[in-house]
C-alpha cells in the first residue's frame, strides 16, 4: 500500500542520498518513471549503434575501423547493462523490446538523423557522446542503485568515445580543404540536434518535477545543456571549426556562453516520428529481431533438451 | 621467386583472410539475433581486423617499398588480393555465418598453432596472439553449431543446408603453391596438408555432436591463390576502399 507513511519514509531515504535498491519499497510512479527512463536510455544505446554501424565497412583506415568497432561494441554493452538494470524493476527484456517495437518506449531522437559522411562519425563521437557524457555523469548520482552503478560503469567508457570522435574531427579539420569542409558540414548538421538531446527548456519540461524530488534526475535540462555548450565551444575553437550559431557569445558576467534559439518545432517533429530516419531505424531493429527468431527458438529448444538430459542423467 | 617475395605473398594471404572475414563479420553489427550475439560478432571482427592490421604491417615491411598496411588494405585491386574464396561469401543467415565461422576457426586454430613455431619471429608472435583469440572463436562457433543443429527442426535443416552449400569452398584452404614450398623449406610456413586430418577431426566431432551430417568432399572451388576471386570481393573492396580512393591526397 502507498500509505503516506511509506511515502514519507521513502522520501527520507532519498533525501539522505541513500540508494534505493530493487527489493526496497518504492512508489509505483517511481518504478514507472525509472522503467521509462532506463529503457529509453537502453534503447538509445542500441539504436545509436545504427548510424555509426553504417560506416564500419567504409572506415578509411584499419585503425579507424578498429576504433569504431570497439566503440560500437561498447554501446551494445551499455545497452546490456541498462536492460539488466531495468529488469531489476520487474520487467523482462522481451517486454522492453516489445515496447520499443510498438512505439510505447522511445529512444533518443538524435539517432533519427543520418550519418551521411565519414565526418559524421567524428561529429557523433564528439557531440552526441559528448552530450551523453554530461548527462550520464550527472546520473551517476541518481537515486536508484542499479541505474547509478550502470552509469558509473558506462561513464568509464564514454570519455574514450568522445575523444575518438574529436580526434576524427581534428584530423579532418587539419586535413585537405575537402576534409575540412566535410568536418564543418558535419558540425553544422549535428550541433543543434545535440543541444536538443538535453530535452525542452526547464520551463516546459513535463517530467522533471517528480524526477527531481525523487532524485532520479539530479540536474535540470538547461543546466546540463549549458555545461555541454561551454566545454564544446572551446574544443571547436582549438581545431578551427565554427559553431553554427550567430548568436553564440561569451557572457563575461555569468561566465557562460549565450546561445541562439533552439528550433523546438524540429525537435517536436522528430520526437513525434517525423525525423529523417525514425521509421528506418525502428524497421531495422524489428527486422533483425524477426530474422533472429528462429535462432532464439533453436537456442531455447537446445537449452531445454540439455536440461532434460541433466535431469535424466 | 625469392624468399622475400614468397614471404610477402604469404603474409598477404594471412592478412587478407583475416581482413575480409573480419569485414564480413562486422556487417553483422545491429543485425544479430540477440544483442549478446551482436557483441560476439563484433568482438571476432575486432580480433580478425586487428590480426589483419598486424599481418599487413609486416607484409609492407617485408616488401620494403615504403607502403603501409593501409596502402595494402585500401589500394590493391581485386586480382592482388589473396584471401580464400570462403571468406568473401555473403553472410547469408545467422546459421550460414556460423557454419563458415566454424570452418574458418577450426582451420585457423590448426594453422596458427603450427605457425607459433615458425622461424619467422613476427609471424610466430602474431600467431601466438591469434591462437588465444581463435580458441574463443571456435568455442563460439561450436556452441552455436550445437544449438542450431540440435535445436529445432527448422534450425537443424537450415544449418545442415549451410554446411552443404559452403563445403565446396573448404578444399581451397589447403591448396599450396611455390610460396609454400619456399617457406616450408625455410621453416617459416607450415605444410597445409599436415593440417587436414586435424581440421577434419574437429569438424566431424562438432557436426556429429550437433546431430548433423558431414558433407562429402565433392568438387572443390579454387582460384584465390591465383587472385581469381568471387564476384563478391569487388563489392567488398568498393565499399571498404571508397574513401581512400575518392580522396587520394587525404590522410585519415
Ligand atoms: Fe553509450
Ligand atoms: Fe558512447
């Protein structure tokens, strides 16, 4: 029962910054919110493999190919940690995948944009992973134990992702004129969607209230976005690329960069399924899943036979 | 043919096999039947492309014309590649990829366990690392052959068909030419004939345990030792080499 007594006790635990563990009592809304957030995070890791995977076979050097493969493998691993964390809340992996396929669960909209040139692989690592890290570092202090521990593990690998992307961009920016153009073009296309990754402004953020009280979320969308902008603008300067925002300027008094208005119309369109690749990313995931059905059935049948043999033996 | 030319050709052969098989496995990214299998495929691709990198680096050094491992991977044409036909074949379904992987991992295990004793120190060192990796690949392919072979009726039929279809590409793995003759004499290469029995034994044991039939050794395809490949290789190279060829002055 969700008596006021339980709720109060729960809040006291949260306020003391003690982690909530799977067997602890928790309000139904807390569980629901976590399932939504962690599964969305897990699906993002997995769907995010697609734009980068698009370039594995075309990576321009053996070294670049090895780094990209290792990075994508990490992302798949992150997906696994997060599915496991989510399963501790009493939902199965199959149900989670099903929610993804029916559209009930979302993934980060950023992966609905296409990786059209090799420079996009640089931009994704630098900006998309760069933005993800800012969010994930903050989430290391989230109140749910398994989620927090998954974030700590993931953050250890993420800084390599951001660095490899920045390295690709740096090489291109210092390369031939065509390469530099490729790098600037990728930055132009990925900059704004990366800022959108942090979600709506705090003033229009529908889920933030309770998430903050329950310390699932520790810092607001705008705070995290600002942190990302401030570190990334300087990195762009170092490699001689220009952030595609005419209103971007350093505010001496506040010690932050001011930025132009984000196109929330585009954000809403992509979230609502009208991004360039929403349908294709999902269709790819569904078709891989369906093509693998006979393999999973075989594995289950084999496991069942082995179990029987053990019982008979 | 000089010893140096033979060694260059031999290291290309080993490097190209790893590169193209790794390429094929890397195509499984985001397509695996389970996320765990996706990771395992990528992992094997990483091992193989890593091995290709080391082997081609050495090939470039042996050649001594200032080329790099990337020049060899990205700037040779179809007829200059020396990988076996089997690694070029399209992935097919998961079972087909597993069948090919079992064949190749068993072959690589037999090969590299011998090459660890090669008088060429670089080949021996790369082989020592390869053996560790290949043992895992063989276990992965074995486990899946068992599951699919002794799983459902459908999976049994599918993987049996895959082994039947692919079998005609296995003979070529053991073909030898002047390159082998020269390097066997030097204690650098291994006599591939001597690996056949052990390879066949591994294959037979796994397939029988998986309730599958070992296909008969009928007519075998050939060509790769002369650089005459499948039609698939051209497409693989077109994709793999596209950036290096489109921007010849660029460094990546
Ligand atoms: Fe990740
Ligand atoms: Fe990442």
